[in-house]
C-alpha cells in the first residue's frame, strides 16, 4: 500500500456544514498530493458523521461517544495516520491553493523542523495572529486588558507584518492549522490531553523546542480561519476554558508562583471589566456591552 504524502486530521464537534466545506477545500486545493483524510468526531448531535460519509465516503471517520476534547481527539487522529506528516486542521479552517505544499516543502527541507504553521486570514482577507512569543505575565496583562491592541509591539501577537521575511523560526503558532512531523509528535506524546481546549499548541511547541526541535511559520501558506462568533453563554464558556488552560500551562511550565500571579491578574482584570460593564449598562439603559466571566468562576480555576 502506498504511503500518502500527508495525513489530514480534522476534529469535529457539531460543525457539520463547516466540516463539509473544510474537507471539500482539502481535496480541491491539494489535488497534486496523495492524501489520507481522518475526521475525529466528538459525539456530534448535528448528523455531522452521516453527512460526511454521504459526501466523502472514503474519509476515515473515528467516532467518539463523548466530547473528549481537542487535544485527545487530535492525538487519536495522528495515531491512526500512516503518513510521515500530519496536518492538524480546524473544521473552520480552509486551505488555499498551494498552502499545504509549501508547508510540506519546508518541513521536508528543514530536518529539525517538527511543526510548521500557516498564515491565517479572516474571511474578509484581513490578517489574524498566526504566531506569538511564548506567554509571560506582562504580555498576558497587555492582551487581556486590551491595552496591547492600542500599543502594539514585538510582544503582541503578530498580525503577520513579517510576510516579506519569508519562513522563520518562531515560538509557537496558532493551532488552527499545524503541520507536524509524525514521529516527533508521537515521541512527545502528542498534545497534552490535560488541556480540553486552548493552550495545547503553546504547550506542544514549548516541549518540542525543549527537545531540540524547531517550530516554523510559513507565511506563503495562506489559510482562511473563521474563528467563530458565539452566543454570550457559549463565549463565556470558551473564556472559562481559555483561562483554565492558561493557568494549567503556567503551573506546568512556569511554576506555582507564576500561575498564582496570573490568577491574581485575571481576578483584578475581571473586577475592572465588571465595573466597566455595569457603568455602560447604566449609561445605555440596559444595552450593555461584552459581559465578563463571573468572578466566582475564576476563583475556582
């Protein structure tokens, strides 16, 4: 049996229409490559699997009976893959022509490259943050407080103004589209399954670097990433998980003191944002702006 050039691993949870579009893009934009496509479904209730099997019967589907999280599902997909490289692709991320090929060329050319990230764009063509320096408390404050958007600087998540510089070694890339060297990925145990969602790619990139591997950013590989607008309740749930994951990262890599300092920072910023929210609500007679995660939720993280 011929070994494919690359395995595509897509984790899905109730994103049927996006998933079908994502897989369609994979085949349309990578016609010159030999592909193995693996979809790991986290117990979707929107008939994602039925729709996928009807439209793309040759796709390998792994069905979980519960939502096991992003990290564990990706690990399932990579372990089931057979190619030397695996593309971890979000269901709301869409490849453009040649994107996977230039990522593949880079990881083949650089023997110490274990992971390559793409340049992410919004649906309107504007840039998304595609790679970022490793977290620290100062950077966290600037980003979480919103000051970073006003000040900008080398510590702020890149808006891809480095396009002209070409491929470069970076700290970590966004997890929406990551090409990994399968052997290196599995040697480290893949994504840390202690993260349900968020920060798992930061953790992976740091561990790869600690083991002598390189993480690259390839701006020539352009990928449209929708991200996704959520209801208030869903957005707040995602924020809780983001905070929980970030605190886990700090405890694991930076120690208890740094994690406690980050938690204190989150508490203070939450209080400030709650005050601002209530003031705006009074000023607009109930038409309030963005709500924050309740203080009690952060206390128990």
